[in-house]
């Protein structure tokens, strides 16, 4: 199954590389969000550094919706995804492969959003606290990718799948946004060691839960979609 | 388990519905291994629904259905790695090349490595091997769909209107696909309105109308 998952992840990343669809839509959208947040909250008032962790995860989740929607769309076009499963591909491998590819795209997106916020919002992290940023990003990204792949399959069969995906997924990702914000606050305020590390546990449970449910449910969802 | 002497397809009084509407209303069909069978009939007769039942993509609501020895009422997906269903959809990714798409399907089906090259040769796709599927004409997309079905080396090949969208020269390629499957000993069921092209390819014909088999020729 792992080998098949790697094939699917490679396929999705190759599609993204060839089409640049995510790069030309998601990255500019995330950039506009970061800029709008900065203008709306007025950089001169000193609010931005304090709210930057929450804005970071909002920007990632909202822009990530576009990447997830695109990943779902390529499977629906020409019945390509259902065709591969019909060819004998393990649906669980397809789920894991797609989630892995989305995670790679989200991590790249997060790096760009973080760089933009560091420049515009005047926030930074001490080297000793960077581990918390990395651990939070890894777990939150895994959760967003797993839940996004699962709900993308749920919404895939609906004509208004893009709006349905947003309606279904955004409330589900609330724990990720909350935990990610709390942990990033601890890291940016130089309190990684004293932060409430239980939020990391919540992110790990979220990722494991949606990873497991998605692997089991993806096949039937693809068939019905 | 698929034992020698077991029919490739054995449907008895099969009923299938879509959104509560019966699309098959008591179909009886028996097809032996290695047979090539044409399913004909008017639009809306249930021909494509019959192929979907055989492929496992449409559930059996009533009756008995065994395909390649597999009971579809117990599990309609268990046989799918041995069945290739070539529908009007190509099952290919628009942004990937023809060769890459076929390799994906071959990998998913655990088909031999040479299957891709053989399918591309048979369907004369070598000239567009590195062209993205989304840039192909309708005719080449149909060839791609046939190549996907051929690449899988399935025991049961289901072809839904294989001649549709092909120019007169390319229609001859369908003969080669069916011939290759026949040479391997695979069973082929094809639905076609183009009876002049289809009839010379098959061993016998089943006529479907109103969701039932009305004649066997």
C-alpha cells in the first residue's frame, strides 16, 4: 500500500508541477489575504504581532481550500480517480497519497505565508523556540491534508462541490486553527518550553483520526461520487 | 474462486435500479469464458447499465449475479482488478501525458511492464505518447480509453460504444483491441449501435430492450 501511496503522491505533485494551478492561484490568494489582514488591522497600532499566529492559520486554511479543491477536481475529471481504483489501486493508498501531496503543497504555502508575515507583521521566532513551530506545522498540516482529502471526496459528487467543501471543512478545522494559534503564540512569544504542549496532542489525535477514517472511507466515497 | 467450466458471466433475473428507477428488470445472461458478445438494443434499453452491473459499479437489487465466479450480491467490488470497463470516460488525467496515464493504470493493475508499449502500439498512440491527455482530440481520447482497458490485461473486457468518436480508420483499431483480448482468452462484452462494425467481431449477440433480454442471436 505504501508503494501505491507514493505513486499517487508523485502523480499529484507531477500534475501540480505541470499545471502550476496551485502556484498561480493559491499563492497569490494567500498573499492577498496576508496583505488585507495587515491593512485592516493597521501595522502602526502594534496589533499585528499579537494576532499573527491566528492570521497565519486562517490564511493557510483559506488558501489551502483552493489547493484541496484542485486536488479533488483532478480525480473527478474524466472519472480519473475512480478509474484508477477500478484498475485495482487500493483506495486507502489513493487517500494517503493524495493527503501526502496536499501536505507537501501546504507546507510550501506555509513557508511562503510565514516569510510574508515575518516581513510585513514584524514577528519572529527565537532559534530555541523554532522546534515548536516545526512540530505544530507538521501535525497541523497532516490534519488539514487528511481532513481536506476526506471531505473533498464527500463534496466531490456534488455539483457545487467548491462551496460545499468550504462549508463542510472549515468548521471541522476549527480545532486545528485553535491549537495551531495557541502553539504559535507560545513560540512567537518565546515561551515554547512553558506553552501548553497538550495542544500538540490534540493536533496529533486530529491527524490520526482523520487519517484513519479517511483511509477506510475514501473508497466507498469515490465509488458513490 | 473461478473454476474451469464456470461461466464468465451468469446473471439470473437480475434487477438493478438507479434512483429507484429500474434500469434492468430481470436480465438473464450467460457468457462462457473467451466468448465475444455484442449487446445491442435501442437507447435507454439498459445496455450500459448491464455493463455497469458486470463491472460492479451498479449494485444488483435482486436476482443472482456471478462474474468470473464472483458473487456480485455478496461483494460487487471483489472482482474489479480482473475487469476492464471502457466507458465514455477516459479515466485519464488531463495534465499528464498519454504514456504516464497508461503507466499509472498498469501499475495500479499490476499489469506487465510491456502492456503499456503494446497498448500504445495497437492503438497507434506512439506519436502522442508525450502529449498531455487534455490536449488530445476526441478521437485520440477514445483511443486512450481503449488503451487503458487494454493495458490492464483483464479477464473480462467491457466496451461501451467503442466505435463512438473514432474516424473510419481508427474504428479498425477496435478490431485489434478485441482481437488481442480474444487471443489472450479474455471474455469481451461490447455495447454498440454500430452493428455493421460490431457484428463481425463477435461470436453472438444479445438484444436488450426495456431492461430485459429480448433476443439471443
